[in-house]
């Protein structure tokens, strides 16, 4: 089994309820920031890193995404009739992703700085890690109002608590997914098992990041990117 990730899962199935009217007729990854859909911001980072296999899961209002990505090499994992959450969705997509560790990436964020996938790949050590989460100091998480998600120790191990903010991007070994009995479950269940084993790690991102999971995040992301307003 390979030790380095050569496939990536884009989480694109969610309902986008925090976006309100902006997602009444389209999925959240099709909401535009700085003149292009969020899904394109994510794919720019993916393409620049050179991930050969890219899979997006679909559930809510999938047709606009299917039409937008028509002709690309992005493959689709359709979640029907139920949405499967992050863990169930990733497990359902494994036939498309293949064996070994994978990147998983949320599609509702915008980055400013070095390629985040490059940062993760450089820090990845499969001998020590079952997952490596890319996180940010709170001052670099634009618009984030919480206390943070993880504390990172001197060796890079992560524990839950106020500190760094999880960016929604990680490298994850997928073999442990088979041990979970539920069909619909969050990747938090997998993280909890890794935490107990001392194999959940996190790396700090040196640039900035903006969560665009709510309407206010659009203007904050565009300001961070220096996008001109007329």
C-alpha cells in the first residue's frame, strides 16, 4: 500500500444552510467569491499541487456542480438517498479514491499564502501519523470567532482544545474507516480513535485562510484576497 497521498476528496455534498438564500438553488461550492465559484478556488490549490485523482461527493442540488465540472477529470461520488456526513461520505468514495492515505478538503474556504497541500505533504510522516490536519493560529483565520479546535504540542501531536483552527484540509489514512459500524458518521469518530492512539497530528499553516461557510465570509475573503470592489 502506498504511503503518500495521490488522491483527494472534495467535500461538496452539504446543504449550505448557513448561506441562507445564496444556496436556495445551488450547492455551496457554487457560491462565488472574487468572481469564481468556491469549488474553483479549491481546485486551483489541488491542480497546483498535482493530485492525480480528485473525487467530489454530491448530494444537495448536485446538477450545477455536475454541469460546472463537466469535461474536467473530477469524479463524482453520489450520496443517495441520504447524505452520509464526512466519514460515511469518504468511505463511500473509496472505490474511486483507491487505497492508501488521501487528502480531504472542504470546499467553503479561501487561502492566501503558500499552497496548503504542499505544506501538508511536506510535513506528512506516515510512520508516526494516521492523520495530519492543517491548522491556523487564530489570528490568521480570517473571520473565525471561536476559540480554536486543536492544541499542537512540540512534536506536532494534536489534542482537542482552544488553540489552532482546523482549516478543513488534512491527510488521512482510510483503513480505519472499515472499523466503524455506522453508515452515516463524522470523521470526528475516526479522529477520536487516533487521539487515543496518539497518532493524530496537526501542522500550522503560515498564510491566511477565510471560512466562507456563511454570507459574511464572502466579503471577508474578497478583502483578504485584495479583490477590487466597484
